[in-house]
């Protein structure tokens, strides 16, 4: 059983299925050769995992964990799948409380609407704008925007992962009285009309990951964003990706017809967020690992638990992980970008 490639984005695994999947991963480990994830820093080669599998596992785990306690004893359900960043001092007051366990994810979403150009666009329409998010995860960010940032907007959030869309339909859609819709789709083939949205948000969506190049998937992904934007609308994009991938992606965006309007580097604030968040992440990861009986299998269980711990922490860019180091040494940079579709 290979949890890194063998799971399906159209599935939503139950707690019982997850127990069986993790136990099978542990039991079959002696027959599959060297671990793919480094137990030192969680590093994994791009070709050793598929995003379809890994996010399917993560969203099913988050759902199956349900409400947990943070390191400070605050109850919450893990729904942001985002590293985020600490709120810049030169912006207006943020929308998340200082003790909110998921405030850095909320910052990343609220941050899209701090640009003066974007604020003007929203106020000219009395806040009645339509937003599409490509790669929304559970829709936690969409919910935060609808509730605390743009209380008059309508929002469609899209992700390829069924487990994440189920969480959105359960936890966020009912509360928003028809303003939020969650759709499962691959965003390179979006089932959304041309020229129908004011903003497209791309927030830590797992594209543009390959160093030094924009892939065919990246082109199709941004092509969808351009197609569904109204003339005059904005692409709002934030992520930590290889520093040498930004330029090839900017070229793709400009070739599509976008004007690149603003770029801000917040890498240091993203590193700060991971440092501040470290105790909460440690607490969450331990609670996750404790839940799976497979990790209690003598000898094999302990080895695979260490691998899973390193992998999970790398995914969250936790201090000491490979992806955290990449942000501190400049290999990866976290940027906020706006691109304008000319009117
Ligand atoms: C790191 S998570 C971020 C999720 C969410 N934006 C958040 O901040 O919590 C990356 C997400 O990108 C989604 N994704 C990657 N490529 C996609 C595609 N082509 N179509 C739809 N979703 C995609 C994954 O399924 C995953 O949910």
C-alpha cells in the first residue's frame, strides 16, 4: 500500500478505511524498499508522490480528527491547509484574533483584499462582487472571506478533492445562506462560464511547484483563471514556490493577456508564522499519529510513525523540515501577486 500515490481524489475515506490504509502502509513497508520520505526532514521527490493521493489522505485525516485542542487548550477543527504568514504591520488591522489556532491561514486569505486597487474595485461595486477560488481545499478561506472580509460577496470555491468539498458542504456552505457554493473539479477544466467572476483567488494551490519552469498544467490552470474573469477583474495569487519558478509563471500570465500589477515578497513573515505556530503544529501532529493503530504495530509501526511525522511536518513547512529550510535560505519565496485582466 503506497499512501503517497495509491489514493483517489474522488474518494472521501471514512475513519475505518483510514485505519486500514495506514495499517496496510505499515505492514507492507518491508516489501517496498527504502522509505520515500526522509525521516530527518520529510523531504520527498516530486515523482514519488501524487497530489491526488496526498491531499485525499490529508483531508480525510482532518475530517476524521474532528475537533482537537491546540497547544493553548483552544478547541478547533483543522480546516486550513495553508502555511500563511504573519500579518504585515503596514496593513490595516487583520481579521483574525491573536489566539486563533488558524490565524495564519486566515491572514493569507484576508491579505488578498488589502491591495488599494482591489479595495477600490470592491467599494465601487458596493461590495457586491463574485469570487472564484481555484484550489480551495475545505473552503475555510472562502468562508472567512464571505463572513469577515466581503460580507456582500458571492463565492464559488473549487478543489479536485472530494473529501475537502464534503467538509465545505458540511461545515461552511449551510451557514452562508446561498452565498457560498463548493464544486469538485480539476481547475484546468473549470465548469464555470467565461467572463463571469470579478476575482479569482489562488491561495497556496499546489501548482507551479517545479523549479525553473511553468508546466503544461500551470498554463492550463492560469488559462482557466483568465477565461472566467470578467474584463477588468483580478487574479489574486499567493504561495511559497521555488524562487526560480515565479518568472516563468509571470511569462505565462502575461502571454495569456494579464497585466502583472503588484508583487510583494512576504517570505520572512511566512517563516515567522511557522515559528510562532510550531507548538500548535507539534500538538496537532502528535494527536493525528496517536489516532492510528497501525503505528502501534511492534517495530514496523514506530519506524513508519517517524516517517509520517517528518512527512506531515514537511508539508506544513514546520521548523526543521526541508520546506521550512527552503524558505529560510531563499530556495522558495512566498509572494503575493495581483494580475489584471484588461477591460
Ligand atoms: C496546500 S493546499 C491549499 C488549500 C487551500 N487553498 C488552503 O489554503 O487551505 C493545495 C490545494 O490545491 C489543490 N489543487 C492542486 N491542483 C489542483 C487542480 N488542478 N485543480 C483543483 N485543485 C487543485 C489540492 O487539491 C489542494 O487542496
